[in-house]
């Protein structure tokens, strides 16, 4: 199936969706990037151009490759134009939103169209439930920033066909990413393991063990490239909190996955991190 894939549609033009669109365009695929918010599409277009210009300035990309990549991406706010061999959703981390999107996309595409979710925590089997031809629903989880981070998790749900899984594994390798195959479990591999890097750090803050700046310094001195609070600000506190909440519910409110009240307060205040200008740190 891999050689029949010519067009990739990406639903959701946030940081992840834009990065995913860029990756596939650089690999030579025709890409359709969809979002209901015109401003988000404009931002994605600007960000992709900036990423490519940065790569050119560092000698990692030629000017012609930049021009060719930009030409490969079209932008749309019409869901009916998302006709492709593979559709990747990169929208909000909510089960019903993802299922509703895939149902709409399934109606306008061929039964063979692969529906891939970039979910970081929701089991693929749950997303595929109620979707026509659930064997084509698969997980393809990128990491932020998607155009730089090498790792991609490919996840098969209970109904995912072996052919679809093999196709997505081959596609991951073809776009130059490092492939890891994960079981369909909440959080898969990376977010299951990494969740406690955030949760335990937030718990230390709640219990006033140490200021967040101190925790960051200690973890970085221990060898981590980013302290947990710097990393939460980089990912986005809204996204990080949503993933933790999803895992907490998926594990039937197991205490070790409990979301932090402090992080919820950050989200309620709009202190998402770098993208909002303020999170645990002030970026203004």
C-alpha cells in the first residue's frame, strides 16, 4: 500500500499539525492542511515557512527544497476537501472530538483511506469504535516539535489490520523518522513513562518541597535536557494537563496519575507557557 500513498491530509493546524504537514511535504508528498480557524491556518503557514528558512540558514536544506516544500502544502477550512490516501488528525485530546472528526472524514473518503490519530494518550481502539471499517484506524504519534523530533510511535488498535500497521511503519521510515511500535495502552510508551516526570514534579510544588525553578535546575543537573516545568511550558500547559487528565481517566482515576490543581489553575488563567507568553515562567 505504501506506493499508492500520494496525498496526506492533516486535520488540525496547531503546532503539531503544522509540523506534521511540513514533514510530509519535505518528503515529497502532496499535503492538505485543514483547520476551521483561518487565523490558525495563517499562523501554520507562517511557522512552516519560518522553520524551513531556519533549516536553510543552518545549511540543512537548500533554498529550492524550501520552495518545493511550500508548494506541496495547501490550506483549507473545508472538511469536504480532505480527500487523501492517509488522513492524520492532530486536534484536541478529547475522545469524542476525534471520533466525530473521523466519522465525517470516513464519509467523504474511500473505504481504504487510512485514518491515523496523533493522540498521545487515548487508546486507538476507543477512537476506532463506531467508525466504518475500523481496521484502517491506527495511531501515528509524533512528538513536539514534530519537524525536529525523530521518534514516532505507531499503535495498532484491537481492530487495526496488519496491512495498515505495516503501511504506517513503512511510511514512518520513509519520512526519515525513528519508528517504535507500541501496544494500545493509555499513554502508549513515551507518555506513560514520562507522565511522572511532570506529575511528581507538580506534586513536589503542591507540597512545597521546593520552588519549581529549583526542581528544574536539579533535574537538568542530573542530565535532563529540560527541567519538567520548562518542558511543560514548551509543550503547553493546556496540552500537558489534557494528556494527564486523559491518562488519569483511562486508568480509572489511579492516584499516581492525578492531575495537578496547580497546573489546572495555570490552564484556567490562560498561562499555557511559551505560546501564551506566560506559564510557570514569564516569556513576555
